[in-house]
C-alpha cells in the first residue's frame, strides 16, 4: 500500500541533473559494459562504470558510517532521552541472522519502514542530505535514508554488495524523485521501498523511471 509521503520535486531535479551531468562528463561511459547477469531494472538500458568520484553524498555517507563503527560498539545505557537505537539495531540483526535470506530481506524492510518520514530541509536544513543509520534512528529521514539503512543492514547480514544497489528514480505517478533499495535474490530484482509495505519484484512496478543506481563498487546510468 502506498503511503502519503514522497521525496521532493527539488530532489528530483537535483537527481536528474546529477545523472545527466555525470553521463556528459564521463568520457568512457559509452564504452562501459552494460550490466550483465541481472535483469535490467524497470526495463531500462544500463551502462556501468566503476568511477564513483562524482557521487560524494554516497561515498561520504559510507565513510561516515565506517568511521563511526567503533563508537557504535561502545556500551550504551538506556535512558529516557537515549533509547540506544544502535544496540537495538544490532539485537534485531542478531535475531534474524539465522533466518533464510528472503525472510531477512522482508524483516529488514519492515524494520525501517516503521520509522517516520521527514524531509531533509526540515531535518537538516539542507535540500539533500544522506544520513547514516544512527542519524536515521535518531532523527528519522527521507527516502534515500531508508534505502541506505536497509543496504547497510543487509550488508551486515552477509548479502554481497554486488547484489544490492541504491536506485535514484522518478515516480511517474507522483512526479517526484524517489530512492529505493534493490536486492537481487535468486536472479530477481526485489524492491525495498518505504512507500510500499511489502518487498516486491521490480516487474510489478510500472511507474518508476530509474535515473541511476549505485553500490560501493559501481554505478549504472539508466536510459529508457
């Protein structure tokens, strides 16, 4: 079921400009390999590159997460003002680590979809900010924050990075930018979306137009 929230029109314009600016400035993009071994997302053509230097928000949030890993392992004392969400996150992942992979994907999606949606200008005073899981737990967040936290959760559970991507896209129904996580499971692209309560196959979604997708190793430009 769709929820009554979305990413902003400004965010879509930024995402669109980023995607096409990168394509314009990437001299080897036309010669890069199309994504092989996986179904094409939402029927698009995909062009793959390993150059992530243009995606500073993405590389920065991963670096901030890695840098804070040691602090997150410190013992936290639960109080009225600190519910120790990182410890609760670790406990949740521990509880589901023995489940089948498909069940883990469903559980992670549900775990984060319960958090409140808040746009970045309200939360951080910025048009677009990519938050770490701890920031997301403490302040809630918008669509890419859900996707990032789900990505890092499944990475901690052992899902290979090559099987996951953050996808920045356009919601053709709402005419706004949006971001989701795709997890390739048994060759099928499963969509983990804060606007949809259940994990579903990408083939069931007709109103998403991908702009670019990315993981820690590569990014893909999508064209209709």
